[in-house]
């Protein structure tokens, strides 16, 4: 009996350590698989900076052009999404339009090609970045549009709008708005929203949106809205 106990005492610690290492390795393996699954779930997002090239978009207070601000916000958002493991496809990454120089209707070709990028990419979602304008210079605040017949588009728009209203500390928060006319919304092959980040017709907002700090804040709010939408499944 004494010999048996001595043998058991000799081998038992090794067995326990081996068991613990085995459990630890299994746990690490499960964690690695979970992380891989999460990375796979991240997928691809398309960002569409509106206008570009010969098309400046809205021209606001002081002659500020929409196309340049759209691109800066989209690039800031791209960086944030990539930090979180997403793959990002941009419809444009510099100041050019998606049209041929000799085509008769450049705007139509530009929009068709933006939608073609979305269709080819098959992304989780698409965000089109724009700036707003109105006859009354007192009007301000970001607003998110979605295709009227898209339930998922509405959910995404709500998440982004809420984050923008909160994080940008909008004095008079705006609501999301359904739309059936915007080409990018009705022709897009994915869940798509159009984000009007600021009113270039409002002097205060036009000044803010030209600063890097505010562009980063806008991008951060949109990014968080996207995360909220995806977390809801």
C-alpha cells in the first residue's frame, strides 16, 4: 500500500500539469478560432465619397467645395474601420470622377460605376459620404438617408444618426429620412445609407467641417454607428 501511494504521489502532479496544459491549449485553440471567425465576420465595407473631378458637389460658404470634404471624411473613416479589422473599398481615393472624359452624360456614368463597384464588392454595407446645403443658412446638423423600402438600410441609418447626434453634440438633432430618388440608394446592391455630414450653407458648420478635428469626429461617429448596427446582427 505504501509503495502504491509513493508511485501515485510521483506521477499525479505530472498528470495534473499535463491535463491543465491540455485544457489551456484547448482554450487557446477555441479563442483563436473565435478570433478568426470574428475577423471573417468583419468582411468588407464600401465607402463612397460623393462627387469628384469636374463635379464639385455643393459649393458652400466661402466657396468651400463638397467633393474635397467628402473625400477627407471618407479617408478618416476608412482608417478607423481598418483599425477594427474591416476591409474597405473606396469608390474613389483622389479628386476624380468615375467617368470617361468624352462621355456625353458624365454624371450618369459616374453613378453607374459607383454602383458597379458596390455590386462587384458585395460588401456588408455601403456608406456614401456627402455634405448638405439649404436656402436658409441657419439650418444645420448631420442627417442620414436610407432607401425607403430597405428595412436594413433604415436600421443602419438609425444607428449612425444616433451616434452623430450624440457624439457631435448637435443642438437640434435631426432624424433619419427615407428616400426613393437618390440613385446610390435605390440602385445599390447592398445595405446602403447616404450621410449628409454638415450643411455647407451654414457658416458655423461649414467652418467646422473644414477642420481635421471635426472631420475625425464625424468619421468616429459614423464608425461607431456602423459597429452598433453590426453588433445588433
